[in-house]
């Protein structure tokens, strides 16, 4: 199948497609398959079943054609000078001279919302997928201050982008230190802690760098995530009158948390320290049943700790969907929403002293967090915008402070 026809089948125009549009094509494909998959229409008439089967086969063929074209493009199989659907060279190594248009000739611009107040830019990557049975590397399609858009950017690619961005900020701090110390430092050379001279840097830079990078990674995740925007992308409201989202989770008990995570539970630190706390939890569990409510205790290390009505802290919430750690925690921290936690089941466990508690979570989005057309030019909208700006400035200040701490740490003695 020709690429032009494949794009038309999925509802795209060949003239408008760009090299960054594959996530949108993938999303469209899955939506169409949800309507025409044979397993979903097995109760239809024979004529309708035949139609849906043929439609599903056509969608699969079209998507395969497009996916292979993108994969070939990302792996460099197409000439940068505009060569079409064939490799740069033939089997003898001679370059092709035909200059038909590259299948993705229009350079794409990432269409996600931009955070003008972000501390730094980040690189956007797309998974290369497979080409003729070979797994291809991810490839960069854009650079900028883009918010994460779940429809366009896969979650693991977003995490990879944040990891690179946090590493680049530390690299820049290290180069500044080396320059100030009068050392020659090549940014393309080995990491900083492999370049210092014996006797000048006596500290274990590598282990501390990992600690700082994790902190910066978490701050950048808040910079580049609008939790309300993303929630609307990954879930549908459970109510037609209020913006409420429902998710599943379970409790990880404080007895399962290593002592290094904290020192004193009563001071907001998660540490199971003595048998008295074990007895407190056992006593609290005896009063819980299906339908019982739990309540937020405190936020720490990107985790939400929960407590009973009597105030006994049980542990923290573990989400079934990893994306929720980066969405719900900032949402609650920024006070853009409220959470209701109800026990959906309690089952005995063979591997731990406490039962397995499954939770049904309801996330209520506050009205002031929702900016619609009716409030676009209203004082409410300006107030919400000012709050977002202030929060971004707070995050930028935290990032700057953390980078200054790291710079002070690695300065020559």
C-alpha cells in the first residue's frame, strides 16, 4: 500500500503530515480499531461483521505501512536531501540521485502546549518502533519548553526527556565549576567526576550527583506537567455535572518502608520504628471494612500517606497507573483538587502481616482550576493564571537553589 493512501484511510492528508505526527496517527488508529474490531461486533449481523472485518484489515494494513515508513525515516533509511521511499544507497553502495519528496518532507513543530515560564527547555523523543524486524532507537523530534501531552508523547519517552534535561542542568553546573577553576573541560568528554584531578576533588561526586539529579528530575516533572490538563487526556469524568475522575490503588504499609526513608512518623517522616506502631496499625485495621473511608495524612517524597479517621497513619498510596504519581500528587500539592479514598476490598495476605487493602479513588477538580470559554477573559481566569505563574516561579526558585547547592558541593577544596 502506498503511504498516501494509508494516510487517507486513517483520515490524514499527505500534504499536511510531518515527521512529528506519528503519536496522533497512532491515537487515531486505536480509536478507529475500537469501532471496527471484530471481537467488538460479534453480535452484529453477518453483513455488518463482514464490513467491520474488512475495515479492520484495511486499518491494520494502513497503520503498518505508516509505522514502517516512520521507522525507516527515523533510522536514517531516507536521504536527507529529499529521497523518497527507498534507502540512501543501493546494494553496491552507490547513492541514489532521484530527488522525489521525502515522505515526511514537512518539518514538524511539536503541537503540545508551551510553558513560557519553564526553567529550561527539554528534548522531545519518539520511540523508533521496529523496522523489518529490528528494534530502532528513539529519535528526537523537537526541543522546547513543552508541557507533557499524553496524546502525543509516550510516558516512558517523557521520563527519558526529563532524565536528559536534569542531567544537562548538572553538566552545565559542572562546566561552570571547571571553568572557574581554570581547568580544561570538554563537554563531550566523560562525566565530571571522571575528569577531576587527584587531590582537588576529594568528595564522592558520582553518588551525590545521582541524588541531586533525582531531586531536579522531580522538580522538572512538575514544571512540565499540568495535572488537570493531563487528567483530562488519560481519563473521562465519572460525572456529567462535576469533574470527577476515578482510579484504583492500594496501600503500601509503613512497615514495608526502609528506615532510610525517614526517622519519625509523628514528625511527618515514614519510618516503622517500634512494636507500638505495629499494634496501632493492627488495632486500626480491625475497625476497617469494605466501604470505610481513609483520609490524606501528608505528602512526602512524591507520595500521599493515608490515615484512618482516628488518625493512625497506615502507609502511602500505590497507584496501578504509574502516570498518576506525577499527576495526582502535584494536583493535591497545588490544591487544585480533592481526593476521596474508599476501601473497595480487604483481603488477607500470605506474605505480610497486614491485609491487602484496595482503594477506589475519586479525584474532584476544583472549579477554579477549570478555565473554560466563559471565563477566558474574566477576573477568575486572570487569578488562575497568576496562581500558575507564581507556582512556576516557585519551582524555578527551587531548581536554582538546588543547582547552587550542587555547585557549592563540587567546588574545589
